[in-house]
């Protein structure tokens, strides 16, 4: 869920995971690792949203195609790139 599309009161009683809550005991989440290894980080402006959206995408579709990834991330805007390394990162994490 994007934070801009839900009021905080609507999340009352729900479990919420943020980008900061992904790593456990100093070990990055596999998606964070894939973004780092595949240069999907860029400036960092869009990274938290891209990582969280990508995890949600893989939860629904563990074996996406490139088109699936592009469609799944279309609501997140990257100001730096043509999304190539971001898509590459998500596909790497799916493996």
C-alpha cells in the first residue's frame, strides 16, 4: 500500500513493514541485496518505494517477466534512469 493512498487511521491494527524493517540482524533483505548488486539504487529518491513495491510484486507473482515487473512498478517514479537496472534488480531477486 502506498502511504499516500491510505490514511493512518485506516491502518490501525494492521502490520506495517517499512524499508527500515526489511533487514534482520544486519542482513539485508534479498531485494535490497539485488538492488545493490545490480545498480538499481541510483540517487536513492525512489529506492524505498521501488523496493517495497517489488517485494509486493514478487509476493503476488514470484516469477515475473520483464513486462510484469515494468507494469508492477509503474506507479513509482524514478528521476534518474530508464528503469533498466531497477527491472534487472527485481528479476535477479526473483531468481
